[in-house]
C-alpha cells in the first residue's frame, strides 16, 4: 500500500532553490553534506558515471530506477529524478513515475524530446520535440501516477535548445502546467531568453533552470527575476573527472603511493562517507597529508525506509 506523503517539494519565487546534481550515491552524500536541500538524479551523470555512455536514452527505465533508489536511500534530502522523455508514451511514463515513487523519489521531471533523446548539451545532435498535445497526454498520465506518492512533477521544455523560440517555449510551459506539472524547467543555451520569459510574468508555474551553458550568470540575477529553482546538474561529475584523470596517470609513474598523498583523501574519509561502524576504520599510514585530505565524521543520520523518504520536503 502507498502512504501519501505529508508534504512535497515546495518552490517559491522569494528564494532560489539550488538543486545539486548527483551521478551516484556517493556524490549525493557529498552534496547533502555540503548543505544541498534537494538533489537531481542526472541522466547525463548516470549515463556517464555508471555506464560510460552518452546521454541518448541508452540507460533503461529499470537501470534509472535502480540508480535513483541507491541515491534516495543514501540521503535524507528529497531527490528529483531526471526521467528524460519518460521512456515512451503515456503508459511508459505512468509506469516509470510509479517505479520512481517506489524507489523513493520526491520529484520527477519529464522532457519533451522525442525518443531516443539527444542530450541538450550536444550542440551538433539532430533535435526534434514531440507535439504539445502528445507531451500533455504524457504529463496527464504522469500526474495520475504521481499523486498517490505526492510526487512533485516537472514538465521540461526544450524549445530554446531546439531553436523554436520564446513563444513556443512559453506556450509549451503553460500547456505543461495545465496538464499537471507543478513546475516547468525551461532549458536554454543562453540566459537572455530565460530572463525575458521569467520577467514577462507569462508563466503560470514556477520556473526551474539548468545554467550549464550560461555558467557566468550569477545566481542572484536568476533569483531577481523570480526563478524558483536552479539545477547544478553535472559539476560533481566534472570535478570527479578533473581530480581522477591525473591521479590515474600518476599511479603508473609513482615511486610509491605516498607520491599521491596530496591528491587523494584518506581511507577514513571514505569510511566516514559510507558510515563504516565506529571503531572499524583502518589505521592510517603515516604519510604527510595534503590540505585536500579533510576528515569527515561518520555519524549516521540516515532515515531508514522508503515511507519515511517520501515524507521529506523542501520548504524554501
Ligand atoms: C541532466 O543532468 O541529465 C540534464 C540536464 O538533463 S542537461 O544535461 O543539461 O540536459
Ligand atoms: Mg538529462
């Protein structure tokens, strides 16, 4: 039996909510520890980190649900799933939303790309959106499946990525809101059209953005025009690659492992992140530690159980 949550993700236009993009459970734990109050299960991140694959609908619904469950069970903050285009038509969307709900998701985002999708960050990829009517039918199916779980539903508009213009973006955003989305994510390559849409007052639902392609825009500027949420979708993944690639190369040339000490954390830092029982952490080697080797305490504050997970909320 499904227990409805007491509360859901709440966005408002007074303070922008930063939503941290996770690519696995460990990155989710680090984001939560840093203070993020909501997380994004990034399709781009899961494809890259867990499959070493491009973000073009190669990850199945089941694989995405499994990745979401591992993340949702690792943190206390609410988790919003990037459900891509919902894996098919309204029937597929309905099943996906239910499975994400059972996996502990507090929010689900569905986008209007055709299947198979092409990640919005691949500028040379062919791009096509489904019709507004078809997307609305998918969102209506998603709404029905989301309600028993109290899932926060996001309708994602790709008009600006597909060069269809501001009018198409506004029309789609408002249609998706009427079809049942609690908020709309309007993706874009630049901030200017987003600013124009946000300042126009024409959107019926809270606006969420992903500023990967306009990273110079200050968050204060987004907040000033009433944007309710900003997804920092892939920075943890990119930080991981930046840190790991040189270490991989240096491991082959190192005289001993102590040559790497300034570039890696201690084993006990990993133990802290994964909640190794107190007293079980391995002894540390005596090598000098770099400034980056920060001790992380191992207190377990996780709440067990999926029902408890569904009751999490973000109140901004
Ligand atoms: C993701 O993180 O998978 C997203 C955001 O959907 S983007 O990659 O910019 O499309
Ligand atoms: Mg995605």
